[in-house]
C-alpha cells in the first residue's frame, strides 16, 4: 500500500475512536477444530510470565526469529487470583502482517529509515488489538524480512519493541528472514506458532490480515496466499480496520515476492 493511500485512508475518523470487533464469525462446529498433533515448543505463550527482556527473543532456526511480548497487565496481575483456563477450549488466533498492515513509515518512504520511523497505519489499530485480546484472541504477527542483514537486527528488534509496547497485549511475532518454508506465502511460520501456542485451534474463529493481496498495485499476493494455504479467512487492512468492502480485482501472481519485500526491512542502507 502506498504512503499516499495510507495517509488518505487514515483520515477516516469515523472508525478511529471506536472499538472495532472482528467481522462476524460463522457458527463454530466441532469439525472445524484442528486436532492434528503438533510438536510443542518450550516457548509457550504465557499470560503470566516475567521475561527479563520484553519482548524476549529466540531463534529456532537461522532463518526464523520469534519474539514473545507479555503485556504490563499480565505482568502486574500474576500474583492475583485468575479464572482457570480450560485447556480443552480451542485457541482463537487473530493474525496480522506487520508493515503496511499494522504500521507504516512516518517518513512516507516504502521502508522505515530507522527503528523509530514508524506509525500505526490507522489510529484505531492499538484499540482494535486490545479489544481482540480482551475477548480471548491470541494476537500473532507474521512478517517476512528477507533483507534483514545481521548488522541491522538490533535496530529491527528495537522497532518491534516499540510497536508492541504501544499496543501492549500478549503477542508473539514470527520473523522469516530467508527464502524457505517459513517465508510467506509458505506456511512454515504457522506450524511453529501451533507448537508455541499448543492445544487445538478453532479455525472457524481465526483470521489473517495483510496488505499483499494480489490487487492492482500490490507487490504480491503473499499474504492472501498464506491465509489460503493455512485455511484462514483473509482481510486486507482496509477491510478489517476501516470496514471497506472487498475489491474483486486480483492480478495474476505466483504468490512469491517481487524484489520489494512484503514488509519493511532493514536493508544495506539501514532502512527498516
């Protein structure tokens, strides 16, 4: 999405100050629950963790980075009684792309020029994600960062820390740095997430929001292809956050990325 379009759409103040719920969900049937056994990671999404760093990072492979963020509310309520969570209740996943979906560069460039060169694409986004989290959704971010060179990893992590601190909900971020099974539209990041979250997933309630939808002007359809590969309902940022009607146009695309990455990344010039 171009910065000019983002700026124009951001002026739609009718949706900025109100809480936005996810689009109407279909009735959940037991057959929709995913029961396939997955390998459970030791890095479970914990609502009552005390990370020494927030977010805390780990790297399952050399091409995949994972950040776990614990909200201040969760940290501050760890010593208080809380209702038991039924482990038999399937998880609901609200999944999002990062750049040009949740954030955009403040400078108006395609990619951020520093760790602080970002803004929320729409002012309603933090409230929307908080409302989703409050209604039982796990907030997950899947981002391709193929141009992220080692010397800029620290800057990228600082950017992620800033974004998550502003939203301040329990969240996991998956960062695909290579051209392998983790890179969208391939679905490897979803598989790792299933192991981190554990248990069953209510696929009828899950959805994914991303800007790479194969529309005229989009650099690819990687986000839409990712959602289709996993079996998730798909929305563009305009549809989900602003309530716009879906556009029927879609250009032909293999689903692979063009030279322009689907997300802002720290390239050789230090842009994010």
